[in-house]
C-alpha cells in the first residue's frame, strides 16, 4: 500500500472512530438554557444588540471571499464556504434577536455548510482535487441533514444533537490531522493553522460567555465568539488571497 493510500485510510478510520464515539453516547436534546446568553441588553430598541451586530464580521469576510472566488476562480468549495459565511451573518443575527430552537435552525444550517465546504476545500488541496469536488455536495448534504434531523427529533420530544455535534467538530479535527499528514498544493499550513486557532478561540469565548461579561460589563464571551469565528473566515480569505497565480484551489 502506498504512503498516500495509507494516509487516506487513516483519515477514513478517523471519521469512523469519531462517529462511533459520538453515537456511543445516548442521544441528547438542546438544553433550553443554551438560549440564555449573558448579554441580553436591549440597545437602540434592538434586543441582544451586541450579539446581533457582531455577526457583521461574517458578512464582511464572506463578501471579501466571494469577490476573491469570483475574480480568481477559486473553485466551488471556496464559493460555498464564503457564501455560507454571509448566510451565517443573516441567520445568526435573526436567531439572536429572538433566541429559540425554531430560530436556531437558521443559525446552524449555514454553519454546517461552512464546516463541510471548508473540509472539502482542504481535501481538494491536500489529498486530491477531484475527491474534494466530488465530496463537496455529499458533505454539505450531511451537514444540513444533521440540523434538519435535530429539529425533527426536537419536534417529537426526542431531540438528538449527536449528528450535529459530529458535523461541528469532526471537520476541524480532520483538517488538523491533514496539516500533518499531507503536503498542501496551494494552501499554506500556517494559514490553515491560523483558521483553526481562531476557531478554537471562538469556542473558548463561547464557553466563557458570562465570565467575560463580568470582567467589565462591556462585552460578553458570545459576542467575542462571533468576532473570533468571523476572523477564522477572514483568515481563509487572507490565506487564499496569498496564493497568486492559481486558477482554482478546488
């Protein structure tokens, strides 16, 4: 077996193992307290204003990325990723005006497209361009399906977030492993490491929502999460912009 094939098999085994671990846990529904964010201030008549307007970072980075993808033909995965970032800005802003399970769907749907299209983008760059293109559609379908499945199970009182949890965390784990196993054709390792770093910072801010607001009463961890996650999108744009002379990343 060639070294490349061995590494690909390792990636497949990682995916199987991650799914096995996630589904080894009993199903779990959305905690109603999830919607009780630390910063619920109404400013200028807008409820939860800072959690709403901080989504502008996604829109700015996404629009920059779409312009780049259109001008330099960066490929369908890049287009899907940056378009999903713009949709995250709209969906997340809508959710934070009135946080409920019903509005959360419109926040999570475009996020899964972002996770999965970024995974396809890196597969196309690090493993095989054709594989990245072929996997883009199925990966996005699986991502969106995880949110639809969660919402349908919530509606019948048997909420199951396990597929969504897998979709949210596995792509980042897989991308991190690909940085070590495969040489990038166009996308630099440092750039992708920066994307993962900003994503990790966003998750830390999310976990420390109340603690960060308590430091000075100015900004909450969830607002900072939006800014850090938006920076992750910006970092993808920055990384792809630096790849001069490329007709299509994926």
